[in-house]
């Protein structure tokens, strides 16, 4: 029984360590979204990426002219869409601002 307990704890530790080591960077997010499309914005408009880092995963939201775009969750080196964009900023991320 003790061996199973330690095996599960070791497995959990490995999964958490891999999550921390593969937490995507902002550069990887920009590569995934196709950064050049944001370079075509009209003069005076900038795109900013809002990142909330939870160490095991990160949430990324592009902000253009004060409006939030589609939010993605970056975990284990991959990105998953978690919002529809425009005015749909996930309420649970407000806590971490």
C-alpha cells in the first residue's frame, strides 16, 4: 500500500514539474496567434497581450484599443480557447488583475 502511495505522489510531482517547465511563453503565444496579422493595425492602434501566469499554466488575452480579444489558456506547451472574444473577458481572471 505504501508503494502505491509513493508512486502516485511521484507521478503527481512529475506531472506538475512538466506543467511548470512547459508553461508557454508570450513569444509562443504570439507565434500561435499569427503575430503578423496584428502588425496591420491602423496607425495609433497597438496590440497588447495580457498574460496571467499561474506557473502551471497561463492565460493570454490580446487587447486592442482597450477591447479584449479571444482568451487562450496555455498549458503543457499547447493553447486552448476559453472565450469568444470581444467583451467576453473571463470573470475568473478579473481576480488576478
